[in-house]
C-alpha cells in the first residue's frame, strides 16, 4: 500500500471513528453518529452537533 493510499483511507476513517465514538458516548452504539452536545441522532458523519445545538 502506498503512503498516498494510506493517507486517503485515514481521511475517511478518522471522521467515521469520531462519529461512532459520539454515538457510543450518547448510549447508542448502533447509530452512525450523535450530537456531541445533546446526544440526538445525526444523519451522516460530517456534523458533530445538531442544528439546535449550533
């Protein structure tokens, strides 16, 4: 595996891992993502807080 390919994979994996950690912290390990402030379910992995907490 080239260094570039490894870096590309990490760019994707790190946000996924952070989103999963937020969901687990909120008490919902089956969710893909959760708001870091209130713990509600979030769609996708790009946001770390919901609209209400922003």
